[in-house]
C-alpha cells in the first residue's frame, strides 16, 4: 500500500471542528425527532421502519452539512447514499451507532463522524485523521485529530484530555464486546466468548461499538474486541483510542477490519490479542 497523505495540522483542526459540529447537530435530530411511543410499538415492523427512517434522515443531514462545508470530499455512510471524492478526504459516518438501543430507548447510542485518508472500503488502506463521537442522550462528546490528543467533553463543561491509564493484568480486565445480527455470526462470536470469558474479569456488551471503543480511551472499559465492524462503526472511535495512547488493531499486526478489531492500552493489548486470536482459531469459520 502506498503511504497515505495526511493534511496539515491547520486543516486537521478544521476537520475536527467540523466533525464535532455536524455530529452534535445530527445527535440533536435523532433525539428530538424520535417518536415518544417508538418503544411501545417495537414488536411491529413499523418500529424498525421508523428507526431506518431516522438513520437515513440523520445521514442525509450529515452528508448535506459536510458537502456544504467541503464539497470536494468523499462520503461513506452506513445507510444508502455516498459520493466519490476529489480531495484526499472521505467522511465516514454512522448516523446512529446502536440502533437497537435507540429503538428501546436505552441511552447508549451515538453519532460517529470521521474524516479519513485512503480508501475506507478496503481494509488496511485507510486511516482516520479527525473525528467525533457523541452520545446525544448523555451529552458526552469524544473528539480527536491526528497528533493532537483525544478529548472528552460532558455537556457544556470544559473538554478534558484523555490519556489511557496503566492497564490491569488480563485476568482483571473489564472487557467490552458486541454481537452481530446474523445468527451464524452470533453463534461464532459466542464460541469465541466462551474461550475468552474465563481469562478476563468480566464482559460488558453496551450495544454501540463507537461508545465501547471510546470507553477504553476514557477508562470505563479496560479493553475491547469484536468481529464484524465496518469502517463507519469504528473510524472516529479508533482515532480517539489511538490519540489517548491506546492500540487498536486487527489480529496480528494488521489494521482493524471486519474479521476482528482489538483495542486496549499497550501493556494489555498483546495479551488480549493473543487470547482472542487463539479463541477465533478454535472457533473455526462462521
């Protein structure tokens, strides 16, 4: 792979600020426009349809705002609709990360917005350079740009810099993970979990990959692993974790990709990666 061109720091600062602004605006939309009775009708197909509509509305808002500010940039989102790029930047967004939580009114879902260089549709061929993750229910805003640290702002308070702490031993590590929607994948993930669980403190399944990864940076989880992440699930949070001093990789020395992502502080990462790799090998193919 050819080396990726990274914008100058003044451009990165602009990208970070733009990511923050549009993520906050989309977050307000998905909270303010969520039907109050959505959870009541969640057994009906119409409830899922409403969530899909809100996903698309939030993504359309993000794409519109980003196009207004930077018309030459590319765009890639979880929902339908993308654009090619003329600049070196592609915006990778997840309008609602944690849609099941959104459906059930569980306050753990996020809007994720990241500026990346390279090709975000090809594993290992891209990297995030600026981004923001907002939980619109709690008011937590994580943001970062390459080389400038990771930050957390709660509500209207001052942002504090995130510096990942000294990790515990693997056996005392509170570990985040997630599960896919496909039944075959969930079965495979359960097999992996059976082998991982005896070797860590406990498992937490929050329901939003972006918030899980940011939680490692903030210290409310010690580490994280998951199979099945797409670029929009992890782009902004990957940068937050990396800029806090953490590591976020695939298995081995690869970049994180849909086959596996592993995140932790440097002193813990190698132990978790080795454990997850052994468990994945033992689980076989999906």
